[in-house]
C-alpha cells in the first residue's frame, strides 16, 4: 500500500481530536497556542525549520543572515497558527467562522467578474489562512475547489466534511476533477486552485519561482486557455492578536493563459510571489517547493 493510501487510523483519530480540542478555544487563544507551537519549532532542530531557512535564503538573498533568521522564526510561528486555527475554520458554524473576516479588498471586482458569465478562477497560494477562503467564496457564489486527499487516509472524510460544510464542491486531482472544473467554469461558477503545489513528475514545467527553478503546474493555463475566464489571486491575511482576517483579491499577471507553457508557468509563479511579498511571514516556507527537478538542476534539499 502506498503511503498516500495508508489509512493510519490512530494518527487520524489523534489529529481529529486535536482539531476539535482547538475548536473549544477562541481564535485569539488558538493563535496563542499556535504561536507557542511555532516557537518550539524555532527552538528545536526539525525539518520545517531547515526547509524554511533554505527556502527563505533562496527567495530573499538580499536579506542579512540575521533578517533571514528573523523571518524563519516568524514564519514558523505563523505555521503553528495555521494548525491551531483549523479548530475554528473546520469546526465552527458557518456564520461564526465568516464573522472572523473583517474586510474583503476587491469584493466588487470579483462580483463584476462573476457577472460576466464566463466563470472565474481564483488562485489561492499557501499564504495566510487559505482554508477560510473556500468558505467565503461558497457563501457568495457556486464554488468548486480542487482537492488533494490527505496523506493520512483516515482524515479524508473529516477534511471533506469540514470543507464542504459551506457548500463548496470538491473536485479530485485527476481527470474527472479537471472535467468538473471545466464544467463549473462553463456554468459561470467560481473555481479555486492552490497554484504553488508541486504537480509531481508529470503535469508540470520548470519555471522560475523567486529566481530559482521550480516544478510548476500547467493546469491553470490549460483551463484559462479554454475558458478565457477572469483570473485572480486571493489571500486571507491573518491579523494580529487573533482579531480575524482580511481577504485580498489581487489581479493576475499577464501571460497566465499563454500557449507557451514556460511563459504561463512563469506568470503563475509571479502571481504567487506577489501574494508572498504582501505578507512574507505568512507563507508556508516549510513546504519543499523546489523538489522534483530534473537531474541536471541543483536540488536545495
């Protein structure tokens, strides 16, 4: 059995119990607990810390070593909050979790794009609280989101129920899911994709991300070429002291619908960079973004 298919029932039960435990706390207290978890990651030797340091050194070589380390610490603290706030985002009633959104910059622009009837594609990188974005979108419009099952198979039902509680439709990361996204766009719906995931050994092209080669998905460009729909990036900024979130809608850079795969992938990564630069400490730097590269390219990990 492949690791991704392993049910791991004990690990799944522990994770579900932990998230439900976090849900008993207010968001400020969830973030305090998350900050403590992140501080522990900073103070100990672990993979998240090492990968974050490597990625930040690649992305911001102009920063001094001290400033890079400060950003590593801040990002690990935000990573801890990403875990603990799932108690609110996955377990609270829809109205209560949506009340955490204090402002939406670009809501009118999104509404105007939806009204065009061509469907809208929103790209949500791993910046801030990306989990709340699906709930927000589904409250406003019919929404479909590309969904990759968790590595711990016993978490799949729990995660699906949590994400679908807002009415969002989850599409699998296979051809049936791609067809589902195309149908949604044809029907004038909103679709959501995480654009900064490594697409694996197939389905991607190597393009610069913070000036370093990165395996980058081409699905977005294929969908954009066929539908000619409006494209945006979207980020939910985590406010300090557990005060909630501000959602930002950013224009996509030109070239995402290019038939030249390198041009399209480079534009895709540029859009992710724009989101990261908005709140660099809230990016998931612990993700191995520069993996699955050709043998002739250096692998930073």
